[in-house]
């Protein structure tokens, strides 16, 4: 089974691209969705203990939590030591299920693949990318996003240029969905030819 790591900086179109792989019948593990689920479940008491007052009605209040961690490297590290092991365990569960279902290829959609040392957990890396102007336009169009928040997020991410250099495949999303979908189809075809 080929494990493809799908990554890309904020606003590059990674989630949409992951959906294209899913539409093509490839099992996709979504690290962000896993975090969301953990914030409404097993991570909640652990986060409340570490960051008192950041949960409400049994769920993590992301806005309150971000006030504690955004721009605070120590607090971010503390949060990561809680969340990353839980996310990794869910990823292993996904891989075991996919393997037993006979999937020849799986995609691990991990936004911080390089930042969290995930490169050694995958066979190939697919980077989703767009030009900087398009990226900024997309991100600033998001509800509640500010230039300051955008800059803080970018500061925590490996620069797009570096990601592109480390990629086995690059999917450019600034040329429209059809172009991106064509690239996804080509990557799947190429991976399907590789010996497992």
C-alpha cells in the first residue's frame, strides 16, 4: 500500500484537492477533521486541564484556545504534546483499516506534514500550491481572518518554496479546479503503476 502525504500551506486548496482524491476512490485520512473530532471528544478534558477555561459544554472552544496559544510558542508546544499523539493513533487506525480493505493507495492529508516530522511516515509527498497573491486572497476572504493571524500561521509553516522543493508531486491550484483534478488523475495513474 502506497502512503501519499498530501500537504500545503494555508489557502493553497489542499482540502479541495483531498476531496478530489476521495472522489477518485482513494481513502483519505484528514488530520484536521481528526483534530476537530478530538476537540469534541477525548482531547477536551486534557486541554481543559492544560488550558483552564478553554472548553465549553464538553467541547474545546477554539477561539478561547487560540487566545492562549497563537503567538505563544511554549503554549503551542504544550498543546501539540496533547493533540499530536492522539492524531497519530487515529492515523494508525486508518492505515490498518485501509490495509485490511486492500487499498493500493491511501492519502494522508496532513497540513503540517513537514513541520511535525511526518515526512518519514509516508512514501511520497504531494504538495498543493498556488501563487502567493492567490493564497493571500483566499485566506483573507475567510471569516474572522486578519492579516495578523495570517502572518502568524505562515510563520509556523514551512515556506511554500521549500515544500515545493521537497515534493515528489506538485498540484497547482491557481489554474482552476479542472486543472487540479487533471493533475490528481495523473498522480493516481502514476502511483498505480508503482510496485506496492
